[in-house]
C-alpha cells in the first residue's frame, strides 16, 4: 500500500511538470511575427513576454524598431516594480486626465520620483523617450550605485544625464556604441525591453540601514556621484555669470557648510570657464586598483584612492570625506597630492587591464593587449622639478585600426604610444 501511494504521488508530480513545461513552451512559441530568429534581442523579448512585462499588437507584431513613448515606459515600470499608489501628495498633469488609460501608472511612477513633468505641468505621455531620459528613469527606479566611470565622447560631465548614464553603464545595463552613447536618440521598443530586462536581472539593492556604516558599494557611489554633482552645480552657475551667493544654497544640498564657504567659494572666485580643467581629478575605474577606506561610521566616511587623470594631466593621490547630515550624505573633505617621488606600484596584470579597458571603450571589436618587456627610464616630474628613475612596461596593443606598441608607467597609471 505504501509503495502504491508513492507511485501515485510521483505520477502527480510528473503530470504537473509536463503541464507546466507545456504551458511555458506554448508561451515561448507565441513569438512575434516581426521578431526574427536572428534578432539580437529575440530571447530577451520572448522572456519579457512570458513574464507579461511586455505586450505586442493585435496583429501579432511587436514592432521592435518603433520608438517607445513615455506613457508606455511608465506602464512597463509600474508592472515590473509593482508600485503602490500613495494617498498623499497626489500628482496631476494637465495632459493626463483621470480617464487616461495609463493615468494610474503615470501617477505611481511620479509619486515614486521616477518621472516628472515639464515646466508647464504636462507629462507629454505620447512623446518618445530619449536614451538619456531612459537612463535617468532606470537609475531612479532601481536606485543604482555607481561603481566606476566610462568615457563617452558625446556625454561630458556637464550633461545633465551624465551620472544617470554612468549608473547604467556601471551596472551593465548599457554599453554604448564605439565610445558614443547617443543621448538624444529615441529609445526603440526592442532596446527598452533589453534595458529593462538587464535592470531586472540585477540583485535588488538593499535599503541602507542608517544605524550601520555604509557598504563599500555605497561608499563608491558617494565617491562617483557627489563630486560631479558639486562641480556641475558650480560650472552651470559660473557660465551664467551668477554671483557665488546665488549658488551657495544649492551647493549646501551636496556639500557641508565649511567646505562650501572655504574651498568651493575660493575656487568659484578664481575658476577658469574656458579651460579644459575641473576642480576634482577625473576618475574612471581607478577605485578597482587602489582604494582604501580610512574611516567608516554611520555618519562619517573618509577614503583614499588615486586618479590617473588629474588637472594638468598628472596622476595624484586623492582623498575624499563625506558627512551625513539629516539622513543626507554630503561632501566634506577634498584633498589631493601629486605622485612626486612616490608610486602607485601598479602590477603588470593591472596595467594590461587598464590599457585594455581604455582602448576597448572606443572599439567595436575585441582589443588585445600583450605584455612585451620592462625597462627603466628617467621621467621628469614638473611638481618637484626632478627626474626619477621609473619602471616602464612595454606592451603591444592590437585593435581594429591596427597594431602598435605603448609604454605604461606603473607609478602613475599613465601610458602613451611608443
């Protein structure tokens, strides 16, 4: 009797499994007629369809190359995130009446701070969403942390969407195209399906515990976001020839009062608006190689890292401090020192990765970097006005444009062609 019961139980499991698999197969087999077998996003589109996160048109098409509108992005995010409507702070738009088919979704994404309207109080539901707008929406929706910067030829630090684009790139949601992001191009339905699919595959970012020190990932997000935000605020105000008093209040949102009224005020008075040089040394992925947490408490953080691209194109040791005031982190310390007689002591393996990443950011095909040999050379340091005997790595770089040799300086992370 016992064996018979076991066989009946196993039979039920087999039947359930067959039904489940057949249902999934049926769903997967209902592919869109205009998404071919060799479409680059076919599997992603099918997966999103099975999860009921995207739909096609009544004629069986998906229309992957059509642009996606703001209202449809709002609708998809509402479904993907299962947002809840809030009973307070009801947001309304002139062009989204209560009987609008996506009014509820638009309300919820607006209450969540993911979307906002224009200066005239309109949401513009039928307008296509651009790539930079998409970056902002996904950055806010998934509360992304920035872990490194990548260079895009068409997106500078003063672009309002710079940090949002870096957040997507840092988390593998987008990679750009041959060093370009094309921020103002409209997003197609296929591309948005891919962006949303990649975002949903990411591990959920835990809600920070205010009683615990921030994690390394949270600290890196401060390092990459706050200095850029501060510098962009300063630049935008200076370009409008506004007095410091007019921008001080805005700076206090992201920097502490002592830093604002000393270093930032002095810099503002003497800054060069036409020079290709910023206040803060540039960072790309230097924190992957040299990063030290000097202090980490629930309200104070201090770190030390390096920059391969500081003002006047020299490498520096870089220190940042952050202070939490009224649950909001602010930049509190900024200091840097030139390498001088010191050295970052970058290894051969690190050098190969640094050079490879740099050239790969501009290439459309794989880049190969090969270590050749080492040598020593006298390298002049303009800040100490001395020559130092430096180790040099010699490498061969192979790209789609040809092959050439390069010298890498492990004391500073800089390199140039032979």
